[in-house]
């Protein structure tokens, strides 16, 4: 059974930095992409950053966030700098992957809270 486990959330002051990490485990055949989404109460989950062959970023985080993927370890990190209060959300790791003899689909982590506040 595939699992995505996130870590690294927490409380940080505006202008500060946090690094989120996500590790995929289980019987994985191929990982096509890994990324990060976020959600605030009453709103839909939105893309933050995703990486397949190359990274893609939401306009709101370009220049501040950087996504790193380690294919050998099946991990994806999100380095978040110059954090703003509007970055406050639950951040979810997502991976589009296949298990052996199954069709590719999205898998999600359980989410980690990021709060940016003074």
C-alpha cells in the first residue's frame, strides 16, 4: 500500500522560512510527478508547486518557493522562503504514480499545517 507522509509544517513569522518534506513508500512501480497543494477553510485545494520533468509553480509563490525532488529516495521537498500570512494553509503532498499492475493515479498525504503569523 502506497503512503505519502509529510513533515515540516509549523508556525513561522512573516518573512521566515520553512521546509516541507514528503516521502512516498510502499510498492511503487513508477512515479510520474510529485508536488504540493494547499487548502484553506472554505476554499478548494490549489497547486503550489509540482515537478515531473520540470518544476511548475503557482504565480503566488514564484521566486519564494522551490521544489526539490529526489527520484532515488521517492521524496519531494518544498523550501518556502519570505513567507506571508496568506501562505497559511494545510499543505498536502501529492504524487501521480503506479503500483505494479495498476493504473496510475493520484495519491495524497495527510496534510501538514503551515501558519504564518507574528
